[in-house]
């Protein structure tokens, strides 16, 4: 297994307006690792995801973020995507008028650049990942997230993950609102997308997705601080005890 450092976050402080949300977060993700970030609503989990992707509403007031040795904060969001950073949204937005098939083809071309497949190879890749995620081919003719169920939105996010082949996948509440069948399908996609060369950060409230995607590291975020880190057993402990004992 490669030990390449994919992401290094050091003493990260983040505010939105006058409100400080992250208060000194340190986190490292190496190639081949799957990290789970758990915590209550409002603890700062989604803030961290948005900051990694370059959301303009959040201000980094202190600390650094390095991605593959480069300063991630110097990159525009599209540059981060092109460099291999992927964010699966907690609440994907609908884009009426833009067909799924066209969106996927253009996004793969934009993100993979010179490494993007030709039309025939793209169709082969697309058919493969759609089969893995139990997505019907009629899905391609629908408009992006328009009228999608919660499970369809999450499948679509993982479909993009598999096609764009990022080095760092940040998955924000990918398991929320899923029944057990959809959860297993999404987890299968995540497991397929992760390898010895990639890093993954799964942000979740619950331990249940971690029954299907085995984390190498688990972190607990409370009030903008990482209060505990450990292995997969930490998620089980939180599931049994809640978060109060960690305060």
C-alpha cells in the first residue's frame, strides 16, 4: 500500500461571517485510507467538506490545507476538481433542462482532460458503472436531479464519483435518507472507487454505512474540534453510547 500523503490539514480555523465553526482541525489522509468523520448536526462536518471544495462563503482564518503537497486554498473550485478532489453533496441541486447523459459526458471531459475517454470508451465505462449501481438506462434522459428521489440523487453522486476517478473523495452524508438496498448499492460504489492510490473522507451521523464501507480511521468532531480519533471500533462505541461521553 502506498503511503503517499493525499491531504494534510493543519490547525484549520474557519468562520462564516462572525461565527467561528472550525476551531483548530488537524487531519491527514494517506493513499489507501478511508476516514470517517462523525458528529452531531452543527458540529462542522459539512463546513469542512465545503472548505475542501472551495466554497466562497467560508473564510479560513488560520491554518493550512495541503493536497498532494500543494496549497489547496490557492486553487479555484474547478481547479480542485480537475486536480482530483471530488465532493458528493449532502443536498444535490436540481438542474432542469440539463440531461444526465450530457452532464456526465461533459463533466468527465472537463475533469479528466487529456485522460478523458473517447465517445465509445466513455459509453462502455458509463454502462459498467450504471450496472454496478443498478441505474436504469432511461436515467440518462432525465434532467439532473430534477424530481429525483433521495436514493436516486445519492446514486447519481456515486455515479459521478466512479466516472471522474478522483484521488480524494469527500462524501458528505451520502448515506442520509437511504433504505438498506440503496445504502448497500451506494456503499458498493464507494468501495469500487477506493483503491491503494486514493483517499476517502466519509462524513456521516451514523455508523450504519460503516458496516459496508470499512474505515481505516474514525474521527469525532464536536463544536468544531476533533475530540477523538481511532479505528473502526470508535464508530461502534459512538453508536452505542452517543456523543455525550466525548464532551
